[in-house]
C-alpha cells in the first residue's frame, strides 16, 4: 500500500485544470468589474478547443509508480 499526502494537487485532475484556467484567465490581468471576470471565464470555457493540445498534455493519468520496498 502506498500512502499519499493528504493534499496532492498534482494527482487531482481538477486541480491541474484549475491551475491552467487561472494561468490563462487570471494571472497578470485586471478586470474592473465582476461582469468582465465572468465574461473572461465564459470565453475560456467556450474556447476550450483552442487549448486542446495544452490540456491534453496536462490532464493525463500517466503517473510515476514509486516502489516503496
């Protein structure tokens, strides 16, 4: 049995997607109103086909197996 840390964001796919989303939408950008933030989020989700290659390499289930023996 291999014990994982209580918080392992690299093993959780939604955490990986959230990190990508924040990098694309929020980092280094200023939105004056909540409506602009909401519009930027909606645009990112609508254009998910444009980010397909980046997400394909990020959202994979190929993890390194560590032998504890």
